C-alpha cells in the first residue's frame, strides 16, 4: 500500500506543458515550441525525438531541437526544458497533437496546440509590375589582365606587414616571438562543492551503500583540506586531521567535522547503520565546513611570462641585419605599390 501510494504521489507531481511562441506565421517562417516537464531532480526524463524534416502532423515539419536545459526548483524538483523549431510551407490551420514524454518509464502527455500558417497574397491582375530576370552582363575586365596586379598587391602587403612587425618588436626590445602561458586554477572549494553535488544527485548510494557514500564524502573533504591548508590530509587519520586544523579552525565547524569523521569511521569499519536524516545532516555539515573555511577572491588564472637572460638578447649584428631587412622590405613594398597603382590606372583608362 505504501509503495502504491508513493508511486501515485510521484506521478501526480509530474507535469508536462507545451507552449508555442506564435500561433500565426507566414509560409516558410519558423515557430518555436517549448516543452517543459516538471519532475523530481532524480527522475529520468526522456523527451520525444524528431528527425530533421520529420512531420509532427501533415504539413508541419521539425527543423531541429535544442539540448535539454534543467532549472532547479524547491522540494527536490526541477524543470526540464527542450525547444523544438518547426516550419510549414502550406497555408492552413494545423492541429498539433500532444507531445509524449517518458518519466521513469511512465508516459505523460502535454496539451495539444494549434498553428495557423498564412499565405502571402499576390496581386495577379497587375502583371506589368513584375519584371523578369536581367540578362547576364559581360565583364569588361579579364582575370589575365589583373592577375599580376593582384598578386603584386598581396606581396606588397605581406612585405609591409613583416617590416612593421619586426620594427615594433625591435623598438620594444623583445624577441620576435614570445610564448606567454596562462594557467587556469579552480579554487578548492569549487572542486569540493561540485563533488558534493554529484554525491547529492546519486541518492541510491546513500540508501543502499552507506559505506561508499561516506567514503566519497570524506575523500572529498580530505582533498579540499589538503588543497586549502597545504598538508597531506589524504594520508592522515581523522583525529590527525582534526588536530592539525584545531589551531586555526572554527571550533563549531571543527566539532561538526569531528562528528562527521567519527560517523564515517563507524560506518566504514564497524558496520554502523545510519539514518537518512543523519546522512543528510552530515552532508549539510560538510557543506557548512567548506563554506566557513573557503578563501574568497582567489585568482583563477596565472600568467607566466618568460624572463630572458642577458645571453638571450640579440647581438648587435643580428639587430643590424633585422634593421636592414626592415629597410629593404619597406623600399620594395613602396616600389611594388607604386607599380600596382600605375598598372591599375592604365587598365581602367
């Protein structure tokens, strides 16, 4: 009886809603249908899948669909949202049948929708206002006449760009090419909270295997403590960790952490059976400890700029060669550009 009542209650909490952004559109335009399923955060939701150009109903076809988006709600519920893009090339009033969604292998349906496709009216009585396609015009220029001018223009731009680049680098006193590395860091509290969110999502582990649940929870805390405080918490016992944190930690937070580690040790080594509310309380205590001890305004990126030694600086001979290259490249670029301008003027006239 309790199982049946729980199943009926879970089913009653599932709702499926379909909305269309426009109930009228012209032929060839697109409309978007948003399908929203409200269900529990741990339930499996399967949306209907349509192939490209598959018909929902005769005359209305699906162009594509978005990825499923999840919005968390209160009471362990969430909205699962997917948007379908449809179009039609026949003017008519269409009835869109309900969308069928599976939640934990049980099927639910949305309400039906309506879509009106409007045709574009064409005045066929005044055909003199419609003009046919124009004739193809002859190109007055041949590629063979302009190919040399085009490639010389490209060469002139390349030489000028190289000369400017090398000149700027020499003026700055830097090497021609430097590699700047940017290393991204994820703060320890963000890593820990992400791991705890995964533990919260896997509710079957809590109910069926408390040993695995507490092993994952304490390992997450040990990794956070190790990265946050800089000592090897993964190789220490629970009492050693508490003693290490005792000098600088919040006493209330440490007391809750001590109780959590004690419960975890009893579960893992003494086959202690816990209650569901006790597991939830320990999870909340872990989150509270992380929130109390996290470091704010931690830089997430580190820029590493290579430092050059005196031996790595260019010799005077190398700098003279580069300056000679800049001068020659600039002169050649100006001469080529002048020739290109003169040739283009001759071809046009």
